[in-house]
C-alpha cells in the first residue's frame, strides 16, 4: 500500500484533544502510516496514540512538528502528493485515480485552516459539500484511497478483537 501521513493542522490544546486523538485513531485503523501534530504541542495526544499502537499493534506513530508549512514543503519536494480535506474542494472520488499509488500527505484541519494549506496542496478535496466531521471525512477518504484493503490488515498487537455476532471475544497477551 502507498505511504500515507496525516497532518493535523492547528490543533488547539484543551479544546481539540478528543477530536485530534480520534483523527489519529481513524488514520491508524484505516491504513495511514503516521501522523504529524501541528499547532499546540500536546503530549497527551502523542502518548495516547503511542499507547494504543503499543497495545493494539501496528507501526503507526505520531510526532509533533512546530512548522507545518516547512514539513509539507519538504514532503512535496521529496515527491509526495499533498491532499487537503475540505468541504470547499473538488469531489474526492473523481481525484482518486490521480492519487493512486503515490506517497500522500493528507491535511486535516482544526479550527480555521490557514490559506496557505489550500495553495500548498496539490488537491483540495471535498468529502461531501455538507458540514460533517474531519474524522468522517478522513475515514471515507482513506477507505476509498485503499479500496477497502485497509480493513484486512492484521495489526498483531497485545489485544485483538475477534468478530462475534453477540458479546465480546477479546484475545490478550499476544506479542508480550
């Protein structure tokens, strides 16, 4: 699968902690390789995602970058495509063929997204032209980008849920 990094723009400590954590949880579960937290530095988000990855498996990691523009420009120079998820962009499904197989940096905003995010992006993509959450936009985008293949990944963690019609079937103690 293509390498995908999720950049959370403009995180506001104390206000966005839960949503930012959920952006990275969705990214991890749905095939992204890494996350970059920009805005207020928030160790609790970084530690929380590291703990989930430690327990549930996989290689997903989130780090803090103070200067998101510098990070995005460097990735673009290395050949990555930059996709910004916004309700004001072009239809995301129509652009999927142009993104297929490419290294991708996905910008997901918090609060007011700086104008530079639009101009630095190769694609400003709308996952519906209606108000909804950045978490749902990211989930739909990643599912289409990976064509559903991300749902079959085995994370090989210490905890695993076995699908079950009724009740919980939790396996613990793997990879200790």
